[in-house]
C-alpha cells in the first residue's frame, strides 16, 4: 500500500510541476494493473481491506493522511482507488500538491506539448518508473506510469493509470 501511495504521489508531483494548479479540492482516481490476473486480484483485495480496517488503525491512517490534506482512499469495485486532496492557494502558487513523496526518491520532469513526461527512482522503498501526465487546463489531468517495484521476491511491473479533477474551491478543515 505504501508503494501504491508513493506512486500516486509521484504522479501528483509530476502534474503539479507541469503547469499551474487550481487551488481547492481535487479528486484523484487510480488503477493499478500488473498484467497478472492473480496479482491484480490480490491488489484489489488489499485495497478493499481499507474499508474494513480496525477502528484504531483506520483512525491512525485517516489522521496521517488528513495532516497532508488527503482523504482516506476508497476502493472501487473495479479495483480502482479514489481519494481527495486539498491544494491551498499557497501550494498552487508553488505548483505543489499535498501528496509529498514517501521514502527516498528523486524525480525528473520533462515538459512536453500538453503535459509532462516524468521519471522517478526510489531507494526506500526500492522502486522506479516513468510515464506521461497529460493536462486538461488547470483543473484536470490524466496520467499513465510504468512502475517497477524492486522489493520482495524480485522486480514486479505495474501500470498505474490515474486521473485527477478539481471538484471545489474550498477544502474540508484539517483536524
């Protein structure tokens, strides 16, 4: 799960560095596909466990995410992951979204017509990837990333498809 959120964060950072970002509440939707039906089912099952976390663990995850302006992720029936994130006016001026990278990562963004190409590499957790973010003005984007997770039993490949859209000018108050 940490690697998934880190990957989503890299997508958000890439989108933010490409052009101005509209301040307010954003909805982020992502889907991870590995090309292996058994692994994809395991990812979907893990995401569905978010809904049934023990109350204390759920509260801990919600509090950590809320401090960063992000809602608790919600799993869709199709294995997708949906969350909301707040972009303050100050963050928008810095072209920053609230999904800061977790772990030790570096990224490189290359502006291209209609968006940005991005590559990242992390040592903790060990992963890397590259992809494209395509913008629809300052209030929507779509992205596709090819990600390699180098932890565990060996390299595992995944494709992360994401879309973000601005939904409101104001954000819920932080706890």
